[in-house]
């Protein structure tokens, strides 16, 4: 079959839809792309979701609040239940239930009633319906009369909480008392936990060390693996040092100490120079970084004679005094400038002039 | 899933839709990237960058156009960025700008040529020829567009295309000749 086609058409026909499956890592890399991750988070964020979230949080906290209240009430009830288990004390159950439903102000009054009632029921078993009798007694008896009827000091002490009532009842049942004591005096950890402290966040000058320490820990482990309680670091960039400290009770805490590094001096002055024309260190020229203004440098001999003066930071001393070569030895310099924060700074020091022979 | 649903899901940042869009277009787009690159690795790099651009810019895509065409355009642009970056890093001799009359090269027996072989031929072209040939013949750019994209003159684009065609023509001829020889031997 003979065909006649433009070369471009041939390639287009064959290659326009040419497909080849890419390797798997391409899609993985696309998914890992930080820009895309950011975009997806932004794009999928919506106010509707935010409100749903807030509503959910609100609902859960309300639910938790009620759950907690129930829990507290149940805890009180538990104490009562311990007593309820005893068949002999059925009457007491009823009295206690009655008591719980009373408002707080009435507690002392009601308790008194209860206890007096209990005593009655136990001394006089022939009493047919104790619960009812409570109901009947309640409105009739005045607080004063109750106190007069039953002025036991114990009752005075045991006013506020249901637990205490439980104890008072248990007093009459020695077997139970032990259990209750055990319940109330739950052994607590007597070990006092020593708090752990670490150095505060600090600011240091670049090229200077910082001392970091941890107090109160039984052992520490820094992020770099060292286990010293005190550590001297010299970060060249601001960094966070992380240390895991173990308290004396065996628990761990993670502490972070932020060390901010700042350029305290923006000018570095060399300590020597060699004006011998070899192209290396031929000039006495401070090195600077950042914004510097109002720069001024003066170089003196040891005797105080001024040998060089400039206001141009890029212009250094070539080791000559009015055209002739200066002697080898020490010279003094004074530099004054304004740093990047527009603060005036001064630096003084000495520089050695060498000539290689 | 229709293109419309795909675009909507991707714009909303849903990973599932992005993967669906990727699965739909990645193979063909890899085919595009191969034509514009020197190696498979480079092609996949372009593919990867191209798809990230697609996802980040899909919100600007208007649904009245072809999604595939739009994605393809982004792939070609990404490939051209790679090409330009490579050109900067390596010295390239100036391209002579002799304009020749573009003759219509015609091929016999083109149906013998298989896709892989054609792809191989494009791969073997010098990068400059390859870009122009791909853009003009396959993606359908005009010489003006090519000149703008590659930062060359329209005449350069034309002469590059011509040379690319000739080179391909020669390759095809060689191939058919060897085929014919084989046939004769049988």
C-alpha cells in the first residue's frame, strides 16, 4: 500500500497520543510536594467545617461536664453502697436516700434525723416502716429538739458529706469499719517529686559560648546525645537545644532552651597584616557584615602618632607612613561606627605589621 | 468521573481527585515530556513539576476548554523551562539563521514506521531542532509562538524546523533502505 504523507503528519499521527506509564515515584513525589500540601490544606479548609468543629467541641465539653458531675455523684453513692450491701441495714439505705435528695442547707438537720432514726431502728426493730417514719418525723421535729434528743458530739462533727455519715454508721459495725478505713486512707505516694528546671532562653553574641544547665533531674539526655547536667554550647546560628530530663520519680520531661545568636560586633578586625606586595593581607582592612554607617578608623603608632585615617570602610592601611614604609611592629587602631541598629559602637585594639623576608 | 468533577475535586484540594486526574493524564503527558527531554529521568522530572503546576493552577482553568489540552500546554511549558535552564548552563553555538524554502518532504511507506522508532528519531535530534519540531508539528504552535517561547527569531524557528525535517527524513530513508535490503535478501 503506497501512501503519501507529510513527515510532520506522520510524527503527529504516531506521537500525539503516545502514552507511557510513568514510574511510581512520580506520583509519590507530587504528593510530597510542600506547595501542593499547603494548597490542599488551604483549599479543603472551609468555615462550615470550622463551625462543625467548634460545635462538636462545645458539645463534647458539655457532655463531659455532665459526665463528670454524674461521676462525682456516683462516687458519693459508692460509699453508701458499701453499706447497703449489708442486709441488716436496709432501713439505713432508705434513710440515706432520703437524705441525698435534700437541699444542702438542710443537711445537718436531716443527718441528725437520719442518725437518730437509725439508732431507733436498730434499738427497736419492731418499728414497722422506717422510711415512712422518717417522712413523718421530718416535718414535725425542730432542729433544737433534735439536738436535745440526740446531742452526741459525733453527730456534730459529721455534718457536711455523705462519706462522713457512712463512717458514723459504720462505727456501729466494726467489720465494715476496716474496709472503709482502707478506702478512705488510700496510700498516696510519699515520694516528693523534685521539679526540674533548665536554663532560660538566652541571647548570645556570635562566636561566644553559652552555658546551659538542668537542675533537679536525676539524669538528662541532650539532643546531641550528651548526658551532662551542664553543657557549654557555641551555636553559630540561633538554635533550640532540646534536653530530656528524668525526674526523681522516673518520669521524663522534655525541655527546650532557645539560644538566640546575634551579631554583637559587625566588624572583625584582623590581628596582623603583611604589606609586602604579595597580594595577601597587604592592607590592614577590617571585615564587616550588615549595614554600617558613620565608619571611621584611625591607626596610631605605639607612641601615639597618627599614621592613617579613613572614613571609607573599603579602604585599608597599606602599611605606609606618608609614602615610606612603616616599621614592623605593633600599631593601635580605633574604629567607630554605627551598627545595623544605628547604635554607635567603638572598637580598639592592636595590629601587628609584618614584612616577610 | 468527568473532567468537570475532576477539576472541582482537585481545586478543593482533595487528594483522591488529584490522583484520579494524574492517573488519567500522566501516561500521555509522559509521552509529551519524553519528546521534549534528553532522558527518561528528565522526562519524569518534568512530568512531576508539570503536574504540581497543574494542581496549583487548576483553579484558573476554564471548563469551556479542553482539560487535556490545558494540561499538555503546562507540560510543554515546563519542558521549555527545563530546556531554557539547560541552555543557560551549557554553551550553545549560535544558530545560523539562513532561511531556506521549506520544501514539503514526502515519505513513502510510512506505515512501516512504528511509534517507538519515530520517538527514537526525535530523541536523537539535537535539542534545538527537537523543540521546534515538537512544538510546530506535534503540538501545533506557530513559528511566532515558538520564537517567543524559545527566545529566537521566527526565521530561526523556520530554519530549525526545516533542518529537523531533513534530519528525520534522512533517518527514515536509511531505515527504509535497510528494510528493503533485508527484504531483498529474503
